[in-house]
C-alpha cells in the first residue's frame, strides 16, 4: 500500500551556512566566516549523503535544493561532487529539478557556467529590491546594476531562473511597489518569490524595532493593498499565484518547494537542516545541529542529526493542512481524513465559508484569495481543538 509521503514526492535539501555578510532582516541559519575548508565540508556532505541514502534506498529522487546561507559561494567542484554522489545513490526522476540559491554579485555570476556543468539546472537569485537605497537598507552588498547583470548571465546559462523581492519595506509607497514589480516582470522571468518584510525577533531589524528605531514600516492597510496589487499585476502578466508568496508561469512552479507544501518526504543535510522522512512506515521529524562547527564535527563522527522524533497522525494531519493550504489549489480532504481519522466539517468551517475565506467541496479544501491574506487566522480556526 502506498505511503502518504508518496503523494508529495521525495526531495533533498542541502544547507550551506555561510554568507559574505549577515542581512539585518534574516533569521536563517547563516554565518560569516573568514576561512572555510571547502574540501572538508565536501567530505562531510558526502558522508551524510551516504548515511541518508542507506535509510531511503530505492526511492526516486525528484529534486535537490542547495539553500543557505549563500550556496553560490560554494566551490563549483564541491557542488559537482555532491551531485555526482547524489546521482549514484538514488534513482532520479526524468525531470529532476536541481536548484541553487545565489546572490546576484559578480563573483557568484562568474561561477554560473561551472554550476550548470556540475548538474544545477535552476537558479534562485536573492535580488530583494530594485533600487540601491533600499538594497543598502536591507544590508545587501550588491547594486541594482550588478543584480541585473548577474540575472542576464543566469538567464543565458540556465533554462529556469527565479528571483526574490521583498516588499512593504521602509517608506515604500504603493506606487513604488507597483513600478518595481512591473520592472521585475519585464525581465523575462518565469518565477518570482515575493515576500512581505517581516520583523523577526533575534535579528538586527528585530532589535531596532524593539527599541523603536525601525521607522517607516507600512501600516497594515497599506501592506494589504500591496499584497492585492501583487496578485493583480502578476496575474495580468501570466504569473499565477500558485502559493502565498510564489508566482509562476504555468509549468515553472518550484518543484522542490511543492514537495514541502504537498507534504512529501525530504531529507535535510547541513547545519540546521530539517527533514520529514517516513522510515519503516512512520513519519519522523529530523533536525541537525545548527552550529556549523558542531555539525561538521558530528557529521564526521557519524551523523549530523541532533533530533529525531516520530510524528503522530494527528500532528501529521495538522502539518499537512498548514503546508497544503498555502497552495492555491489547496489540499485533498481524503489525505487529511486518512491521517486524522476525522472529517473536516463543523461550525468553524462553515463560518470560514460564509466569510468567503475558504472553499470546500467533497474532496478538496482551498483558501480563497481573501483568506490567504489572513492565512494564519484561517489555520488557527481549522486546527483548534
């Protein structure tokens, strides 16, 4: 009998934890280090790949994603060696997607051809803004001109290129964002990730905000207007909002991220990487050591994992909803009911329907555009005990 994860597929996430500089808004597990022994890191990644492959032998691998940090700072030979080992360890799907996140600087762009030769077939670029003043505010070390030049190189090197932008930035007007988004869409792309600036505790921006020093953030109404015009402008350009923050031409959706959202299985290798793996019929939540030195030493000693817990069926059902309802096409209620053992019905569901926030059919539940603006509240209603 098919296991639930097979509805979503199987992917591999590889975390490179190093950056040239730490952005003030970033709460990812990223670190600045002057010296990195890339060959030592490569050996540790290869050892971890062998260990995970022994647990998942025979599975067809759909995607590989190099995230970070800044994976484009990796030596292309290291990326190639990792992918060569991956190809030996798992059977591959016919349309395997291999993504590498890149900063749009000249150093990284100079490696694009080598990354392509090593097996990468998709680049995701962290451009974040298309004006220099805001790039400086966001702590980015590239200029708009550098970003555009790097993007042009990427577009000529790879069949699939995505880039990220952050909106609802300090002192940004609705008109500013409309103009910037149209400029982004004019750059002949097939995928955009558009994120509203969020202030995370433990970041430089979070500390400034707590001290009342982060001024010019938009009011909630303006941020909501920015979200709405984002939907309209992208849709008019043929970039459909297939997920809360992601827009793509048909067929160009991120296959790796869809494994997360469709609640498939994925292995995670590298400092702070997370995984969901079904082993011996039981889904597990797995985490690795966050500190790069600790992870490296632990991986060399036998495993980079520091936590591995079974997830009960009720928690799996909740995770399935939380991830799947981010997608515009929603979730299959049959999967939810198989995991939870209950039907998703009742006064709370009816109330959300009456408010025009969700749409419920016999086999599918999806959050409507108005509901995606308040997705956390919708989920809270659906998941309440």
